[in-house]
C-alpha cells in the first residue's frame, strides 16, 4: 500500500479496527459523515458497532447508536459474540442506543416529510451522554416510503449538514443498490467518506473485502482489502503489496540441527529471511520446522505456527518421537499454534487472519505448514503467497514455509514461483535402493552465505535428528544399508591393506636383520683375521729380532776369540 506523500491536515477519528486505520491513514473524517454500504450480511452493522465501542472504550469518545431495524436488546445480543458488552457501556453512559420504529404506511399518510423528529431524538441522545460519535443503521429505512427524489436529496443533505454542524463523527450504513452503491444512489454523493463492504462466495468459500470508494480531503488506499470477522472482532489486511525497502539483518539463527547448521556458512539462517523446506510426503519437513521452533523458543523468542493439516497437539506429540518437547514452550507463552483447514477461508481471508494473529502475538519466527495446502486459482494463489512473504519480511520476521512436492525434481514447476522468493531452500528427497527408503537433504540455495553443495543423509530417531555424509562413488550416491555395506567393505579393504603392509614390513625387517647378522659375522671374521695377522706379524718381528740378537752375540764371541 503506498504511503501518503504528505501528512494530511484533515482531522481524523480512529476506528480502532486493525488495519482499517492504516488503509485510511488515520481513520474516518472527524466531525463528518461516512457511509458504510454493502449487501446483506457483509458486516455493516458490526463495523459500525466496532467503531462506536472502540470510540467509547479506547478513545474516550461516547457514541449514539440509532437503529431503524434492530431493537436494542437484539443488537446487544448479536454483537456479544465479538466480546462487546453494549448493556454495560449503556449503563456507564458511554453509549446510548435508540431504536426508531418507522412504519411505511405512516410515512405515506403523513404528507409533508421531514426529519425534524429524528433530529430532536438524536440531539437528545447526543446531549445526554456528550456523544462524539453517531451511527445511523440503516439509512434506507428512513426513506422507505419517499418517492420524490428532490425531497429525498434535500432531507439527506439536511441530515448530513446537521451532523457536520454538531461536529459529530458519523457512520451511516446503507444497503447495496442496483447500479449504485446504495438503493437511493444519493448517499454516496453527499458523504465525505464511502466504504464499500463485499461478501463474495467463490467455490463455496466466503471472502470478505473492503474498499474505500472515496475520501474527501485525504489520501487513502484504493485497492480491495480482505477483512475478517470472528470472535476477536474485525480486522483488515492493510496491504496488497509491499515495497522492497525492508532491511536485512546479519544475525544468524540456528536451525536446531547441528548437521544442517554445519552445511550453512555462518552456522544457520539469517534473521528475517524466508526459508523453504520442500519434499515429498514423509521426508521430515514438519520435523525440521519443529526443530527451528524449539531452537527459537530456547532462545526466548516468540514463535507462531499456522498449520493446515495437523492440530498443534498432534504436532507436539509427533515431535516427541524425535526427542523434542514443545509443550513447555506453549505453557510459557512462547509458542502458539493456529490450526485451520485450508477450506475454512478463502486465500485472502487466510492472509487477513494471519496478519491479525501476527499483530497480536508479535512473533519473531512464523512457520506455515504446509503452504502447498492452500488452494485457489493459480494467479490468486501466487499473489497471496507474494503478499504473505512481503508481510513477514516487512516486519523482520523469520518465515519458514514447508511445501509438499509430488516429485523429486529441483525445478520450480508447480510451486508458483515460491522457491524464487525464498532466501534459503532446503530440499528433502527419498532414495529407494536395496529394498529400503532413506531420506536425503540438499541445500539448494542460501542467499548471502556459502553453503554445502553436498547431499546428506537425513536420519530421524528417538535420540533426535542427525545428518550424516552420504557415500559418493563410481556407482553414485549410496545411503542407508547400502552405505553401511559399502563402508564395511571399505573397512575390510583397509584392514587387508594394513595387514599386507604389516606383513611386508615384517619381511623387510627380517631381511634387514638377516643381512645385519651376516654383516656382523663378516665383520667379526674380518676382525679375527686382523688379529691373526697382527699375531703373525708380531711373531715374525720377534723372530727377526731374536735372529739379529743371536747374530750379534755370535759376532761378539768371534771377536773375543781372536
């Protein structure tokens, strides 16, 4: 919804209706009449009562409800389902209810027709409680017997002028006419603001829509906006599309699964990002989402889960089978499940309901499980999903979408472009081999971060969720028992190689030791030979010395004899 270029100087009265004050940039024109029109059952009276009750309880502006159809007791009973205590507010003099009975026969017989009597009754009610707001429900009843268009226009102008002169912020309800917004076709021209309510039924599903047809002196949203009426009152979805001007956080949130965090560069997902978990039935999409919720609640963050196939109690029970206990988070007020069948509302009503619940609960993480359960025409479904993503991103909420795929492909066919809007895409896939089914996990994309491009086997057991490396070899990816058998064969081959290496090492050692023994023996023989040679040489030298000595002795003896 576009923002107004400049602040409006027109005084406005806030309605307190969630989303509507955003659409009108502040509420209805203060001190002026506004027309709320639509067909029977579209919520005109409830809209008017909400405007009046919120004024009395939230903004300290008492109000008068003048009914031309329902009696006061009937009106109080009808709006009690919304939690409104009209009788209590009347007793506190914050609201005055006046039922004006108008008979067509009496009008036809009265001749000259004017609203002076109405002005007197309305002025008395306004003065009694000091009213600032007025509701007239419904305007057609006043002119049921009046056929003169000139008189009708004149009296309408008198009525609207009287309300303006008194400075009353008025809501006037009117029935939808043929070719006009109202039956008379005049009220929309003399009203300063015209709000059109519509209640459409398509494929047996009701969708309520609201459009501000005109708003004198003020900018306003001009599109159709879905709105919701339930036990919590009226809420309007104020956006049809969002500008791409939201911020981007660098905070990293853990997925609660150590193996998955390890596959993501920063160790988790960026806060405020949109995460898609897709896969065929039974692959563990909800289980991964439950881990994300558990991890966030453990950090003290508020989480809201919109579920379309299971109740919150069933999801909690199933999560216990993988070691998760979500019920303490519910008891602590950190986790809330909103469960509804997709056929309960139309697409836009689901979106309006989500917007209302998010505004009230203020979660930091929202899970939608599964988004593929929503049904509708392809173009409407795609627009709704886009608005859903933008609604969450604009609030900085981390969004987790699960989506059922009926095939195992990675293309975007059939997902209405949802995968291209996601910041991260986790794909779960079944692998059938050797008579068994095993789960695998891929990180197809993760914007702004490095991530693993490898396949991991996804195992769920009572001890939790574990990601293990799948075997990738010449025969392809092996998981389950095939991976275990392959790992056993690799372990056996490794053992054989180690045993062969050890045997060869021992043989080499034995040869080394044998050679070393031979070397030692040869060295000993060499040393022995050296010793023998030294002995022989010593003996030879001794004999030579003795021989010389003998020769010297003999020579000396010969010389003495002479």
